[in-house]
């Protein structure tokens, strides 16, 4: 019994002495942004959150080649941009299924893989490309139905990869990209 107690005391002493010899580095240099981090807004297919709604519409029609569908008199219907809109009897149009680009007011933009030519890429490949281009760090590189990896830019935009139901059948290729305003252009007043 005495030998057992002596061994435990010896192990505890060794652990405590090794802990006290360690140093804690509190340097703030560990928290500086990466040198590759962009100081310009994230721009996907010419769209960024610093543009007006009209600029966004003109840009996406040019760069993606889609048309905004919906009755222009109803602002709720002019968010969807699709390459092949369906025409209603009254002459208005709509996107059948998910639009290629969806502009959610002034708060977010959602891109299907067709809009950014990414249907042949896995979520980890898209994350690698976005990380390199914008200096972003994602916690995960896997996109699932209920898992959405995100990163926040130096300017406060939140960029996420979102699940597309087609990923279930095509080997996990072609995630959607969700660009959110998050804290972009906002100041905190404490």
C-alpha cells in the first residue's frame, strides 16, 4: 500500500513540475489577420454586398447570363435569377425550381453551382479556392444537409457553403454559396 501511494505521489510531482516549467505566450501576434486576407468585399461573379440592388441585378444578368423572373411591379418576385425562366399566361415569368442566383434583399446572395461554374467541384475544393482567394478560414470543409461550414471575412461578410439536394445523388459535388451581410458595413457603438 505504501509503495502504491509513493508511486502516485511521484507521478503527481512529475506532472506538476512539468506544468510549472511551461510558459504561456500571450503575444497578440497570434491573432493578427492572415496576410492574404482581403481588404476588399468578397466578390462572386461580380456580385458583392456593397452594391445596390440595381447594380446587383445588372451584374448578375451579365456575368451569370440569367434573367430576373417575376412581375417587376411586385418586389418579392424580382429576387430570383434563372437561366431559363418559365413564362406565365399573363407574360410574367418565374424560376422553376431553385433560381441560379437569389438576392435576398440587402442581406444575402445565394448562388447555385451553375452560377459560379462549380458543379464539378466538391465542397472541400470550393472551400480551398475561396480560402486562398479571400484569406478565409473555415472550421470544416464538409457540407451536409444540416451542416453549413462558414467563415467571416475581415470586413464582416459571412461566407457559407450550403447543401444542394442534388449533392445526394451526384457524389457530393456542387455546393451552393451563401454570401451574407452578417457584420459587413456595420459599426458597433459601445
